[in-house]
C-alpha cells in the first residue's frame, strides 16, 4: 500500500514537472513578439500628444475596446485639434464635456475594420474589392432609442427605421442603424471626376489635400496598431446628424420637414426593441419604430443606404436631398399645389409624395454634377450651385442642400400636371397613369392635350365603381345613354374603351396653337383629329355630328392643354358605313367609286357594311378617285365599262368574272394597309396596299406627304393628289381622301 502511494506521488510530481515545462515552452512560443504594434489606445498614449482624445475615450467607456483585440480604423485628433475644439465649446478640458458628447466623438471617429489610405477608398463589393469607389465607412456610432413628439403632439419612445420600408420591413433587429463617416481620398475623387472645388464647396476653410475626413485634414496616415490603423486628423470629429436630424433642427426648413412628419410618417410598435429597452432601463415604456411612407425614395432616418449590412453598398453611395426654404416652399404650395385645393389635407397623398420625391436622390449629388445626377423621378438637379443653394452639408446618411427655389418637377410643370393637380380631372389622371403618365410628363417632348373632366366622362355614361374590382385599373362602369345601341360594360372592357377615348385627346410631338384654320393632326392612339373655327372633332364626333367647342387653354413646360365642352370620341361604325354615307348621294364626287364597291359581291357585305380584306377597327387609308378620275379609269380599261372611249359608260355591275376581279383589284389598290395617313406632312414613303400581286406580295403606292396635300405615285409612275376640301374624312381608325386621278397597279 505504501509502495503504491509512493509511486503515485512520484508520478504526480513528474506530471507537474512535465506540464510546467510544457506551459513555459507554450508561453514562450505564443507570447506576443516584442516588435508587434500595441493596441490603438496604448499607441496613442505612448505618443504623448493625444491626452485629450484618451480622456474622451476613458469618459466614453471605450478604453477596453481600443486597448484590446479588434479590427478598427480610428481617426484620432491630436491635442492641438482638441485645444481648438475646446476653445470653440468655451471649456478648458475634456472633463467639462458630457459623457454623451465624448461618446459621439469617439464612436464616430471609430470605423469598423482597418483601412490604410491606399485601401480606404476601395469599395468592398460582394464580388470583391472595387478600386476608388468608396467615400464612406460604417462607424461605431448609432442613435438608439430616443424621445420623440409626433406631429400631432404625442410624446413617445422611438427608434429610427433602419430600412427604406420596402414591403413590410422597416426595422431589422441586430442592425443598430450605424452612422457613416464621409472622407475624401484622391483615388476616389479622380475616379468620380471630382476635384478640390467639390470638396471646398462644403468645406471652404479646409484645404483639400488628397486625404480629408469631413472638414479635417489627415496629418499622418497609416499608423499601425495591434487592433487596427490610426489616421491622425487636425480637427475633432463629432457625429454628423442624419438628414432627418438636420432638417428637424433647422427652422428655416421646418415647412419642408413637416410635410414628411404630417403626411409621410407613421409609428409602428416594436415589441422586440420595447422588451430589450425595458430590460436595460427597468422601465415600462413602449418603443415605436418611426416609419416613412414606402412610396418615398428613402427613409430620412435610415443610415443603411439602399441595401443594409452585411452589404457594404453604403461605402460607395448615399442619399441626397434638396430642401426649399420656408418662404419659397409656402409660395409654391399656395400658387401651384393649392391652385385647385383649399388645403394639402384635401389632396391625394400621391401629390405630396411626388413633390417630396422630386427633391430626393438615391445617390450622392456632387456640386459639379447637378446636371448629370438624377433624382427618384429620373430628373436632374435643376438648381444653380452658385445662386440657388443657401445651405450645404455632408451628413451621416447623405448630402443636404438648402435651396431658395423648389425643384421644377416634370410631374407638376408638364401638361400632365394640369390634370394631376385638379381634382375635377381625377378620372382622366387615373387613365393617364395606366400608360401615358411618363410620356406626357416628360418636359423634353411636346404635347397638346384636350382635358376631360369627371363631368364630361359622367355625361358620356362613364363612372368609377369600386365595387367592381379590387384592382383600381378595372373599377370602371359604362352605362349607355338613352337611345344608344351600345351595350353596358364594366371592368377591363370599359377601361379599354376609355383608354381609346383618352388617346384621342393627346397629340404627341406637337404644340397646337391655332384652331381657327382647318387642320388635321395625329393623336396618340394613331387616329386623327380635325379642327376648324375653334372646334375639334374625331371620328366618333363625325358619327354623332357633335363637335367639341374649345373654350380656353393653359400652357405648360412641354405644351398646352385645352378645355373643351365635350369628349372627342372614337367611331363605332365600319369604314364601309362612312363610304356609303359619302358616296350614296348621286351628286357626290365619291358616287362612282361607291357604286363599284357596293355592286361588288366579292368585296361588299350590304348587311354588315364590311369590306372584304378590311378588318373593322384596324388602320387603313382610302384614296377614292373622284367621278372624273373613275370615268378616266373606265376609258383606260382599268374598270369595266360599255361603249368605246372616250365615251365609255361605267359598268357598275359587271357580269364576267374577269371584270369583277378588275373591280376588286382596282379598289384594293386604293386602300393603304395598316396605315392611317392624313395631310399632316408626317408619314411619307412606299406604303403597301391591301392588293397583293401574283407572288403574294403587297403592292405599293409612294406617298409624298406635305401639310395640306398627299402626292401619290403609282406603280406606273403616274401621279395623283388629294382634293383637300373633300379629304381627311375621319372613320374608325381610318381616313378617307378624295383624289384627282386613279392609281394604276402592276399585277
């Protein structure tokens, strides 16, 4: 027994000896090398001229963070920088600064991960490093829960949204909405086409050196530390406010700020943050996420740019905002937005968010690039950097410009704006939004628009009925007027009718300013409008014999809108009905053509009034030779006749198949296929007809279109001209012209 105890003790002593030896060897092998850099805190302490920032670090309780393992970049102000800062604050030492102020300085000067100068302007994309594209880094500074008084006066605990409110996301747990710090390195500035003038626009009292952090100059870069990199700066850097914070604290922009707070903000209870906050404070307060409307370009309180961490997108991009001063904004509200409203409360919210979005950019707008950087609506910054900017700031989540004018937004200054800002035209606006909004709100393209009021739609039998569909695009009802043979309809069927009507009221690429003389113009839908003596009409007005009287007009940046007394309707008839109406009277110059057509059983259906080969509602142009030209065609043998030339008698009802086919080919060669052409000087060229040759190819007519005349050249190089007084007759997506010669085809 004693021997066993002795042996066991010996083994233990041996084990202790061996382990001790191994630990000594281990410590020696893994000990920190003497030449390894020390932590950021220690490096600053040993340098001796950073006593103030070290005191701020201690007071902010960041000593352990900066004197332990980590991976940081620290922009460290030296004692000279702090001396100036303290003097500006009217205090003599850091001890007189609050803990919160010290924490703001320390955490905002501290960015995640270590970057030397040659790397700090590179963007860490998901696909790898992209050189010279970054000008911001995420700091350790964030706002957290704070006290807020809502626009209606309710006091509450709030946390800012850390997302741009796409879908249901407005706050993501474990993302503290860290602020970003901007800096300016020469690689980035060169890559972006920026110069010292762009930097000095914001910081006129600081020389641009090729490595500046906000308004500070980097005096010494790339000081290695065990837990990161130090860059010495000549100014104390305190946390920049966000766009929201800056707007809130500047009374000269309070009207602009309050548009957001009153109309674009909601507060959503955040159960997780509430629980965490109350555990930390021992309180019972509820915490709400401050959420901005999802229709805005971004949330003013979101620090994470477009894509939140772990994405690093905020390194290379930031928001921008142009905020008009109270006086100019109030004047704009009074004269433009409220022209047809008593109060902003009365208008649809989309007008307000469209106005705000016109002042919001999802990109950094640099002073030298106002004309090339577009806002959320795709429009450049329409401000003069020298005369229109009264305040400019780089902030933690973007760039702020205070202005002495509003952005001249297309949506309000274009012809679209004349309808959009007037509630009497809400039905028209709803239809424009389906297809035409972006086109007619483009101020670089001209338009003439005939306005359609809600009353005009209602008088024509069209109403909005939300019970029809959950889709606003299909909430339409058509009730035929007394005596009408049209069927009632709802939903998409009615919408299609309304869109065709709307298209008749929009004239692209032209500003019409003289309705006193006779004219014709193509509308957006490919149908023609005619005007004379301050009236206008389309094919449907021809059918009903009711023209629209033009009462007044208003000018816009891209054209003019006219106010008339009735709708410009489309035709429900066949083009055959129109030709019959024109040609049936025996004294009509269309009579001979009509008689050949109506007698052709191969072409004419007397019941449906349809012409074979002519699809009802498709685009066509009819060239109808006058009676003299038809007589000449008969004499020349291109149409059936009896007797001998030059006194042949037209045979309108031939009996032989050869002659019947002669009539068919003659008529078909005088119909342009899938083209609606008026004497507007627009479309010229070799245009196919509905007549096909022996190889099955469309025959053609060469059309030379000048205002007031169509000159036609047939396949035998013979010519004909329109007789203007009897041309431009409007039909169902077709136009009928009387011409002074017949056209010969080669079959």
